[in-house]
C-alpha cells in the first residue's frame, strides 16, 4: 500500500471546500468520509491517518440541531 502524504490530503480538503456554492459552507461528516474514500486518500476503518490529521488541522466540527434542540448531524467547516 502506498504512503499517503498529509499535504495531499490538505490540498484535497481545501479544493473540496472551495467547490462549495457558498462561503464557509460545511460538508456533512459522513458525506465527507465517503468523498475522501472515493478519492483514494482515505481507507474506511483507519484512524490516525494522513486524512484524519489533515482534517483536524484544517476544520472544525459543528453540530446541527433541529428547532427542539435534537441532534440532526455533524458538519465539517474550514477553520
């Protein structure tokens, strides 16, 4: 298996967020991981990977709640 560099992941994350139609848009967490897996830069079930480390450096996690305060989903946003 080839070594995936953190810089590749950072560039992919920045490029992916740039394609969003609005400034500071977020990507639902599960959707993000599906996209990362399809890119070949992340393998499901891996923790502490280059993608995980790049994501931790570049993004924050926001929890989205409904009007009653119930959990809906989590979103990654560029920091």
